[in-house]
């Protein structure tokens, strides 16, 4: 039965500008990264950091995150690339979809740590600043799955059902729950929650990031349960459900212990930023200016003293004469 209302799938996920392929999945990832950096920069500056610091550290975090996301996907779905009849080269075709958020966050955090360490910035403070932006980036990135007609849920007849038309890779054309849309909307809600809680409770020392992780895991658990794509199962649950449960518990535990050990928020997130110092040369230039002023003042005092002495000597000579 043809549905009267549904979400149509794109006829194709790639357009060609001459020989150059323009892939919807890649565009969603790129737009998400820009949104995350833009919002992260605004939050970082509001916390007392320098403009541009978030982007500089993202140069480390984003590549690490992409590699981590792909590794997690390939490892957990290895049969798609290394089983009989499969081509292992496909493991490198990121544009065809397949980025695991768990691996992306893990290795992305490693890249961010490297960038923060090079600039003398605490990683938890940076993570708090970029947390809502990451959630918004995930919301945008999920639309890449819509372009690829992948990661949908069970069959349904709801008015917002997703119409799958492709029959490649074992897909069965029909109407399914748009789990990509559910997760996209959930991530927007997570971003709004983190920004509200951060403003209301002055979260610091990585607790805003931990809240983002915990809230995302709650949504990911029920959305993952709806999906019908092939996945490894343990005790009746998909692997990603178990991962979401474990990560959720770790995030909640971190928030509890962190609030007891380090209550409040960091007073300084980027050394020297509040004084308007330039990167690397700020203190030296400032000290040099002060020293030059002191030398000039000292010379002026000496000159005044010399003039007064000469005037006194002249007056005494006049009296004697």
C-alpha cells in the first residue's frame, strides 16, 4: 500500500561537477565540523579564551576523530570488509558511510589533548566549550545517512515514515522509521540541554562535556534498539546498546566525582588571554615596554637634576663675583 505521507529518500547521494563528485554524506560532515568550531569558539571566548584557539586545536581533533570513527566502524563490522567476497579496500571509502561516534569521540579527544597540551590549555575546559557544538555537528551529520539510505528503523506506517527505494546491499524497499531523523532531533535537544545546564549551574572541569555524553547515550540506546541493519548482539542487545550503557555510567560517575573533587568552574581557561597577550610574545613585549618606560623616566630625572645643579653653581659664582 502506497503511503499518503512519508519522507522521501534522495534518488542518489552524489552529484558530479564535471569529474568531481559532490557527496551528500561528506557535505553533512563538513558543515557539522564548521558549526562545532564556530559555536565552540563563541563559548571559548565567553569563558575568557582567545579567538581562534578552538579552530587551532580542532586541526588536531578532527582528523583524529575521523580516523577513530572509521576504525570503530571497521572493527565492529569487519565482516563487511574482510569476509569472503568482500574487498578490504572498501574499508578506506569513508564517503560511502560508516563512522562510529564512540571511536570518533575517543580518538578525537586524544587529538584535542595533543592540541591543548601544545598551548598549555586544560583539556576539560576545552571539552566543555565544544560539547554543544559537537552535538549540533552530530545532528547535521546524521543527514548524511539519509543521503546514503542507511541506518533506518523497523517498518512503519506513521506519516513521517522514511521511504527507502534502494535495493543494494540487502536493502528492501519500503517504509521505515527514520532513525537518522530521531537521532538528529535528539542531538539538538542534547545541545540545548548542555547550554542551559552550563549557564544555570556553571559547569566546569569537563562536566558539561560529560553531561553531553550521558544525554547522548540515553537517546542512542532507544534509537539503536529500533534499527534493523545488521549488528553484533550480546545477550539480546546490539553491541552499540552495551557501549552506550557503559559510556553513560562512566560519564555520570565522572560528573559526580568531579563535582566533589573540583567544584565550580575554572577561573582561567587560557593563560595570558585575559591580559590581551599575543601568542608566544605577549609577556616579553609587555615587560620590554615597561622597562623602556622606566629607563626613560630615570633619564628624565637625571636631566632635571643636572639642570638644577648647573643653575645653583651659576648663582653662587655670580654672588662671589
